[in-house]
């Protein structure tokens, strides 16, 4: 955990801002608590693809933590839309399924990578950025 | 058949009379002075008369029940009578004058009546009135006022002359021509309409008749128009001769049409029986044989079947459902065997007009063969039902797996994810902030309890452990205790039943109680599971609002398939306001 602390210390000057996109409130709450504890600034939450794209435009976060299964859209399509713009945020896909369930979809979407929900931590995100 | 025996000599007598009259007519015309172009009436007159009587008598003998034959014979004799105008004998000449328009009138009658021999509609009756009620009296008026001697034609005397009135005679003839012309044009319209409305089987018969009739009527129009406009004599004569030649061909066309229209009933049945006897039992053989026997290429054969799902109904030879609603111009005739309806034939309505009872006769002859095909059709329909129900079972299983995946994903899995994140957070705080860590652990325990409860519920939905371990009684008891309304559990089998029966019975009760909770607005429900005559009978009643539609939801449909897969029967009685009873009967030998 020393490594994580070091990273956190490095980042303290420029805190990474995060937008969490998931339709399950329990996950959003847990993720927010966890990431804030790990030194991230959660600047917003969105429950579906449309509001995610809207919030990303408005809040200009450094990072979007994006669930694959959204009520109105496929997370990979949302990732592609989010990363298409200039000054696009980094996108990390997450899911309660394992990353191996999705094969090359993650890479093809323009996302930085995949983190399983149960494996989420500041360090796991840091490794992908 | 006694009628037939009496008919034959009578027809033979008529044939003799026609032959003799024709010969006599020829002799009289040959010795006549006043007919200018003698060979025309000499040859054509008797020939046309004979062609009508000859073909008419043949048609009469072949189809005694059809009136086209007698009408043709009548035209033949009327023609011979009308030809008497060419003779020198006063009385015969006078009779000929009287009969002059009669053959045309009867010809129109026959065109209207073809092929049934009957005139049905008011419009058609209107035509007959114009013919018999207007044209014939006008001819009478003409005859009593017309003096042939005034024509300086060397004609014989008109014995029916009452008072010479040239103006009246001319007016009568002109009116006849005008009315006749209008009538014939209207007739052409009626016949064109009939052609458009005819079924394929009827068109085959109508074609030669309409062709010959059309040519004759066309020439008649030209003749009548010529009468009204007064062409020169040569032109008029050419038209007359052409008209007469066409007229001579008409009866043969009618005969072809009549024999084409349908075989005579007796020979149709004989041919049918022979074909069915030689049949190889292949699908479609019976249909083809029936279609040929009735002269109905568009015939539809429907088999009455009784199916486990669809109940009583009609199917085609492939087992596909057939709609018994009649299409325009067709009717259904039931086929019966030993007092039971085994099928139905859809055929042209004209067929029944033309030869009443013929379809029933043919149907009766084919009933046994139809019964055989019916059993095969029923088998095919049952297989089709089975196939559909099997497909539904697979679909239901797939849908159930999708539902389970979704429930797992949205429920327990989310809770476990949150739990993992909380534990990770607690672990990171346990040293610096033990109180916060303890709070997180409490939350986690609660989350875990929720996840466990959801998994338990899900597992019970897949297959309740209590059913496997303890049997139907305790499982139904548990369902009843969890229900939203009081459920009284009545008789239950004390012993264990085969697992598929127990499962089906359990899910019937489970689905019924779910429906009671969701829709019935009931105050009370009751459940019984009894063994009756080798069956397990499951019954769930409630006192709710009723009106449940088994076809509306997938729940009952899936249940019905599950029960049918065990050769059982599911019944829903749910009158509006009268509560709902769901009853399943499952065969259970042991």
C-alpha cells in the first residue's frame, strides 16, 4: 500500500476529477466513498449514457468511470462518444462481470482500460492512466 | 330412376317429331313460291331447328334435373315454327308469323338461365318479362294488323288478320326492334358481369357459351339496328345469313358448356369412387379427385379435428387451421359420416344452383376416404401443436435464464460488489480510524444479509429445496404461508409423487397464488391436490374479481405447456366477478 500512498502524495497538487456513471445507486455510493478515500475528487454521478455525455461536457472531468450495462445505451458506445471529442476525458470501463467477458470491446471503444467492480481502487485506476 | 325410364321414350318421341317437322318444313319451303332466296330457309331453317332440338334432347337425357336441355328443345321447335313463314300454306304461314320472335326470346331466356337452367334474380326476371310480356304481345299486335297481301310479295294470306292497319303494324315492329336492341345490350352487360363474378370452375363452362352467345347477340344487334335504319336489301340479307349460321352453332356451344360445366351427377360419383379406390393414399389425391368430380379447381377440403390445445376446429391436409367464413360466391357443404361431421367442402355457390344436392352426393361418396385423410390431418395438426408447444417450452426456459441472469446481476451481484468495496475501504481505515472501519463492517454485514436473502429467494424460484426434500405437501404449505392473502390448504397427497408431477403441481399452485396476490383482489383462497382416477388433480380457487384471460399472460401459457408436456390438462375458469379457479389434471398411473 506504500506505492498507493506515494502516488496519492504525487497527485495531491493536481487532484484527479472523476465522473461515476452507473445505474446502481449502491455502487455509485461505494465507489464515491472509496475513490474519495483514495484521493480522487468525485465531481459528478450519472445514471445513464445520455446524462453521462451531458455531465462530461459540463464538468470536464479528468476521468469517467463507466459501467458497461446502462439502461439507455451500451457502455462501449458511450465510451466511444466520450473519447471522440478533443480534450476528451480518460474513460475506464467497469462492470460486475469480468473483463475477459468483453474481449477486444474495451480497446475498441477508446477507453483506457477495464476494472472489475469488485477490484475498484484508486491504485487500479492509477495503473490505467 | 323410374323418372329416367319414363323420360327416355318421351325424348325419343320428341326427336322423331323434330326430325319429321324439319323434313316437312323442307318439303313445304321447296314447293313455296314466295320465298325469294330459297336455299337459305331451305337448308338453314331446319338445320338450326334440328341443332337446337338434337343437342337439347341430348343435354336433357344427360342432365334430366337441368332445365337447359328443355329450353334448347323449345328453341328448336320455336325456330321450326318461325320458319313456317317461308311456306305457301296460309295457315302455316300465319302460325310462322305468330312465332317469329319466339326463338329469340327463348334464346335470351336460356342465356340468362345458363348453366343452372333457373332464373333467380329480379333483374333476370325483368328480362323474361320484356321477352315474354312485351315482345310477344307486340308480335301479336303486329300479326292482327299486318296484311301480307299489301306487300305485293306473293305471300300467302294472314289468317290472323283482324283489321289491316299498316301504321300499327309498322309501329309494333319498330317498337319490337327498339326494345329488343336495348334488351340485348343490357343482356350483354349482365353477362359480362356474371363472367367477372364467376369462379374458375364456372368460367370453364361459361366460355364457349358466352363466345357463341356473344357472336349471336352481336349479329342480332346488327340485325335489329339494320331493321331500324333500313339498310339496302343485299346487306340485310348478308347479315341475316351470318346471323343464322352463328345461331346454328349456338346449341353446340351450349352443349359443350353444359357438359363441361360439371359431369352428370351419376358419372361424377362413379368416376370419383373409381379414383378413390385406385388412390395411392398420397396427400392431395382426395382433393384432386373431388375437385375433378365437381369440376371445381378451387375446391377447398377442410377436415374437422379435435386438438388438445386448440379444441374443435377445421384444418387443411397439412394440419394448418382453415377459416370457415365463406368468401364471396362460395359456400361450405359439410361432409358427414355415420351422423358425424368429418369435414367440409368449399365450392362455388353456382354449383349448388346448377345441380342441387350434387355436392352432398359427391361428399357422401367420398366421406370414408375423407375420414382417412382427416385422421392424418389431425395427426399433422397435433404434431404442429406439439412442435409449437415444445418451441414455447424452450423459449420459456431461455426467458427464465435471462430473468435469472438479470436478477442475479441487479440483486446479489451488486450487493456483493458494494460489499467488496466497503471491505476494501474498511481495511484501509482499520488502523487510522477504527470507528469508521467498524461502521463500514456493520454496513457490510447488513449488505451480506440482503444478498443472502436474495440468493435464497432466487434459488427457491429455480427449484424449491423443500419440494425436493420433503415433497408436495410441505412445499404447498410453505407457498400458502408466504401468500399475501389467507390460503386454506385442503386435501394433499400423503405420499411422494413422481418428481415431474410434483414439480408441475407445485408450479401450478405457485403461479396461481402469485396471480391471486397480484390480480385477483381476493379475500381468501384455497388449494387442494387430490388423486382421482389415475390423475393428480390440482385446484386453486379464490373469491376475487375473476376475468383472468389464460391467453393474455405468459405465466399461464407456460404453465399450460408444462402440464401438456406431461399429457395433462390445464383449465382456467374465471367469470368476471365470480372468482378464479385454476385446475390442472396430471395423469399419474402409480
